[in-house]
């Protein structure tokens, strides 16, 4: 069994190489251990400086698919994103959270998307772009399921 050496940048959870997303936060894993993982985890109070690094701002609550699309767009814009899910399966609502230092830019990205949604572009290129975006979200969900399956197989093996 290999030693865990990839981490979730949001919660500090450790995973084995080959895992791509955190099972809890659903963010892409990184090779560098986040400071919170070496200081006792994200729930530890290490003073004001540590608290500032983990202060999250809520950007809103969205239906599951919408939240996943927004998360993907925010990550593509280079932002750290965490989604907290409430409710069962497909009807779950996702609350989008970003670090306080990135909140203003994240809100601008979301507001820009809302404006685009108000004036629909019905061109063939826009239609293809929307399909590609949805396929990207589905691909991310499949990656997440593969990660969970690999983790389950590792735990059982």
C-alpha cells in the first residue's frame, strides 16, 4: 500500500497518489501539504494568522448542477472553491464558499455569469460551449466517483 502523499487544499485531508478530488470538499487534490495539515488540521485554532488563511465567504446557494458548473468556472478562473452540500442526492443544494481574499473576484465571476444567463446567446458556438461545459461537469463527477471507488478498494484491500 502506498503512503498518502496528496492533500486537499481546503480541508487538509490526505489521500493516496492517484486520487484526484477530495471526497468531502470536492476540490482537486495537490501534491504539497497545506499548512493546516501539518498544524493539526483546519479545526485547530492557531491564532489570527491561521484563521485569516481559512476564512471562507459564502457566495450563495444553488441547485446541484448549477453549483457544480459555478464551482468549475471559478476553479478555471484560478480560485479556490469549496461546496457544502445539503439535501439528498440530485436535489441537493450547494453553498459555494471561497477564501475571503478571493471573494470579490469570485463574486465578479458569478455576476458576469448571471448577466450572460439573462441575455441568452443562441448561436451554435454558444450551444456547443454549454454542452462542453456540462460534459466537463459530468467528467468531474465521474472522476470523483472513480476516486471514491479507488479509495473503497484500497480500504477493502
